[in-house]
């Protein structure tokens, strides 16, 4: 629990609250911090037609978003929040923001994706109309810090953080007898990851295990035989996948201008051995070769994976120190969200 607890508030949380989502984890963390929470999940009011959903994703304007805005305004009127917390607000209008301010509530924007990065997701049209109306922006990438500082907008630098109730180490005595996954990647086939993992398996003969959505779409049948493919993992199954892996790989999404990976923080928090791409962000989070091992090329990754696969004691020592660093340095949701709430009161770290 963070040392400086924020004062209690009434917070209306507008974000997806699917089980296992990072948004749901943040909602639970705010409850643990003593906030009186109200939930508003936009998807409950957006309709279920896939065609309409696809159209709204690209064009979140007009009649496509009218109902969700109307219901949120009603919720604000009935709940009377001190803060409306928006998690990736892509469907809410300037008129809705004005109503929130008129009732005396503050507006927080928490956006883990990159609306101003080079990747054109197409869902940010409405966001571009309202982002200047927030009372505080929670930023997780250095590129956005530079932008918001230049624009003179209120911001706090936070990070991709782990959930202490979900991401924790196994019981003492858990060892390689229980680790049936060699070189493991759990995640989406973004950017260079399929080619990178195939090279590890084909060119370097490493035992690569992959879990996540869409891998069957991007790998040919021949390529699928080079790795062990598994289903999408969430919550306890995700944590157990990390525990059962001798080596856990982590990349960053360059098209999102990411400098650290969410999974890198979660892997460390779970007490997993982390082998992550070398970035300034990862180098700042973990002491290299002591709390995590880093790589800059597929060759370096392969050599380090082969080295550590055969060195159980080194792996476990590095993993334990990585876990200790994540906890000690406050990489958890509770610590990071307490900082956000305290900043609303003008408190600096």
C-alpha cells in the first residue's frame, strides 16, 4: 500500500470492466485506496451489432455515440461524483465533458494506448475533440510527456503497472520441475514478434512456447509446427503461464512509441525470469543482469536464452530480485493510482 494515501472521493469510473482487463484491475485498486466507486461500462450502452461496432470504432461520432453519452450524463446526475475517471475515452463528446464540469466534478483521462503516435487506429476522432478538457492526463510514455508539456496541459507521468492481487510469485519450492515451458511469449503477434520468435525456434533451435490471440492467422501451418502454440491466457492462467516458464520474453510496441512493456512489469511482479528487449525504459525499471536480462537483437536474445535455460539458480536469483524491485519501487496499481489522486489535490511526488 502506498505511503501517502489519497483522501476519499466519489469516483465514477467510465471504462471497460471485463474480468481480467487492466481497466478492471485499476477500478479494484481505486476501491482498495478507499474511494467510493461507481461503475460505468460504455460497451453496455453501445449495442452488440458487430457491423455497428466496427463503424463506431472508425467513426465514434453522432448517432453512433449518442446513447452512451446520454446515459453517462444521467449517471453523473445521479451519482454526483467528485471525479469522473475515463479509461481510454473514445466515444464521449465535448458536451458531456461540459456537463461533468458544470456539476463540479474533475475529469481524469487514463489512456494506455497512443492517440498521437504513428499507428493509425482510427478510433481517436472523438478523443481529439475533448482531450484538452481533462483536468489531469495520466501518461505512460515519454513521447506523450513531451507533447503534453509543450501543449501546457495538466499531466502526471505514471506507468504500465501490475495488480498486486493478481500478479504475485508462486509458493516457495516452486522450481523447474513445475516449469514445462522453455522460452515463453504470452501476447499478441504485433510487429516483428512472429518473425523474431520463428528465428529463435528455427535458426537457434530453442523451445519456444507462444500463447495469445491471432497467432493461427499469422503463422503458416509449417511455421506453427516450429513452436508450441496455446490459447489466450488471462488472470490466474496468465500468472501460471509466467510461473511455468523458465524464460519469459517481453517486447515493446514501437508503433505505439512504447518504451516499456506492460508484460515486463507483470512478469517481474509474478516472480518470473524476465528477458526483455533493451530500451531506456526497461533499463530504468530494472538493473540489467541483476533484476532482469535484456537483449537488442535476436542473436543476443538466443544466446542469453540458451545460457540461462541451463542455469536454474541464476534465473531464480534474478527473478527474485526483479520481483523485489517491482514492489519496492512502487510499480503496482495502488501506488501509481494514489499518485494520480494526490496530484488532483496539487501534491507532488
